[in-house]
């Protein structure tokens, strides 16, 4: 039997003789847990046990508590993430622009030019080549709309494993993954600790049938909302298990050290503001998202400064040591808490009413989407009236203290985040100077001109929008 001391020496010699990681930038994993709310992550202290693996990464890495998306739905949020541009600048998701133009810059293309092997795996059919979101990837797979409609499993673990095994191990890799577990339709799972034991299969099925079309005067009853929210938390938990497997695959394949960025593209309504799904609003129920960065070598910590998806883009370039070649609207994420009152950062979000409706008679050739979207028109907002703040263009800006939501047809709302994170008390009339300053910042951001033209959407893309509830 080998003496314990001798065994320790052998282990030390083995570590000493192990090949050192090759010089150069780290391997990168960017994972989007689609539709994951900030308060659905147990590390953020609002619920227990939903995301144990993400909690582990957060405890060993950097957790951001004031991260926000640039838009309340998938397409413009991912366009911001890949381009580093805010929606008024990239224009995707507004005025019929449902496809990212070929001229839109891509952080993935910059990483590839810097020597990275790039691969993407998307469970969301909107994050796909049909919408112009796969540029710069050496390899990209997205779930088909037919598999979504038929509820056919998409084995992202196997697909990622096969790609990792076949890549060039001497080059760094960048892997993007979109997980769709938290996105509706929500699932009635065999084991869901968040669903009350007295809820029957029939009652849960009835609740699912009411989602997501009922809003405003047609909002589902409170009991249905509770059941849907519980089903959602079960979906979040399943997505966290998948995150653990994916992160393990990437970590085990990495020879350079793996840096992981885990975040979301938007949240989800469960009755807040009399809304469901992730439409018609810029509340923090939708815009505030979880964000964890793991593997940088920095001390673990929590950063409370406002940050954005466009800052994630800037950070990817910084981590890769990529040469300047992508002008972003963000700045690299801070890796330690800023001094109180010292950080001037702000996070911007935008919503365009032009994204949701197609003409009653869709012509052949599938041109760009069009919609006047007047109050009362369209199935999704048929139960809403002029008093409901769901019509028209919207913009939002959040600083370390303030959150302003600007409406086309209503006065702006202002919330003091120091004591009102839930956005329940509009204090705009008490702080007109703050309202004026933040409205001016939004006006400045809106002045940007969209990049490139407006490519048309093909039939596959249109079906993807219909299936996910984005087209009436």
C-alpha cells in the first residue's frame, strides 16, 4: 500500500508535470436562459432552490444584481447581444425589421477573426439564421419550428458534445447556447416542488389553456396565475439542470480555462400590470435579468451597478483580447463593486409596437411585417383600452437609483429604486428635474439611425413568430 505522504508527492509530481494551459485568450461560453426573470434565480434571494447550479457559479464568480435587457422580447434582445448596439441603432424588431441586416456588426465574427472557433446551439427558432442571428458562427444549429410545434426533444447536450469532440483543440472556442425551458408553453412536470399538492392535473391543464392571450380585462384569475407561476419555476429548475450539463461539457473540453457568462434575454409577466407573457411593457419584470460571470480569476463578489446586454458584448471582446473592430453602445462589465455614487452607468430598454401584428391577408413573398396597431385592434390587446399602457412606442432608462418608463400616449413614470424595486409608486410629479434629464437621455439614444436596410422575413421565420405568439 502506498504511504499517504508518498501518494501526496506523486499527486504533486503529476500536477507539476501536467501541461500548462496554452498561452492566449480563454475559452468562452455564453449561455442565454431564455425568459428567465431576475427573481426566479434562487441566488438573488427571492425564491429557494430553482437554480442550484447557477447559484454555485454565482458564489464562485461575479453576480450582477442590476442587469437589464435592451428589449422585452427575444429578437431585438439577441440582436443587441450580438451587435453591442441598442435597438434604435440596430433597428431589429421595429418598423417591420424582423431580420438583422447583413451589415449589422457581429461580436461572433470579431471573435472568429481573432482566432476563435465559434459555435451556436439555439432551442429558440427565432434565434436562427432565418432572422440573421447566425453570422460569424463556424457552426450554428437552431431548433426547427416543426420540432417546437410537435414538442420534439432537442438534444443540445449531444449536439454540443459532438461539436466539442470534433473541433481543433489547439484553438480557443466560443460557444453560444440558448435554452428555452423557461419560455412558454410551460410544462406540467412529474415532479415540481413549486406546485401546490392540492392542484390537480385538470386544474393545471385549465390554467395552461388560459395562457398567454388573456391580458387587461381578460387577465386569468389569481388562482390560475399562481399555478402558471409555479409551473414556470419548475421549468426554470429543469433549465438549471441543463445548464449544469452544458457547463460541464464546455469546462471539461477547455484547455485554456473557461470563462462563462450566464444571463437571460428578458423576463415574463404573471399578472403584473394586468399582463401575461413578455409583451407590451418595459417594467423590470421583463427588463431586469440575472447575470453571472464565472471563471475570470477575479475575487467572487456582487456588483450592484446598472449594466446591460450591450455591456456583455463589450466584455466578451475584452475577455478575448480581440482587437478593436466593433463599436458598441456599452462598456465592459465592472468586476468589482463601484464606489457608492461613483458609477454613471445607465441601462436602456426599448419596445416597438410595430413588431407584433401581420396584415389580415398575408401576401405571397412574405414582405416585412406591417401594423398600424391602433388601440383595440389585434387579438392580443382586444381586451385592453386607452387607459392600459400597452399601445405605442416605449423607452426605459435605469440608473443606480432611478427607473424611468416613457410612453408615446401617456406621461412618463418614474420609480425610486432605492425603496421601490417593484415599481409600485410613480414619483414623476415629485421629481420633474429627474424626469426631464432621463427623457433627454432617451431622446438622445433614439436619435440613432438603424444599420443597413430591412430584409424581409421568409416563411420559416414567420411561422416561428406565429408559434411563439409574436404574430397575431
